[in-house]
C-alpha cells in the first residue's frame, strides 16, 4: 500500500502488525525507501535507512551521533 505525501510523492506503508510479522521485509524496504507504519489506520512512525537518517540529520544541522540516536541502535536498545 502507498501513502501520498503533500508533495505528491508516495511512500510505502505497512500496518504495525505486518511490520512486526514481516520485520525482514520492513528492513529491506526501508533500506530502499521510507516506510510509513500505521496503527489503527493512522500513521505513527516512519522507518528510514541509516544513510537517509544521517542525510536528514546533516540537512537539519544535527550531526552529533549522540543527538541522532544512531549510536548503539543495532544493539537491541529501546
């Protein structure tokens, strides 16, 4: 399923249940393009690749990894 942004572009969407049950697919898709996760039909989070997150962080002036939350993210932290 796709979600249309105000800019006219579309973004892939997944339900929270599908994201949980198909986590590998979510990761593979998010590495290629942002994925909107919906809960009860409402968008709640967007999953993006580390590269895209870092690009957006640099664009917004947030370059310190301690601020961006990417440090240690792969170690199962919550």
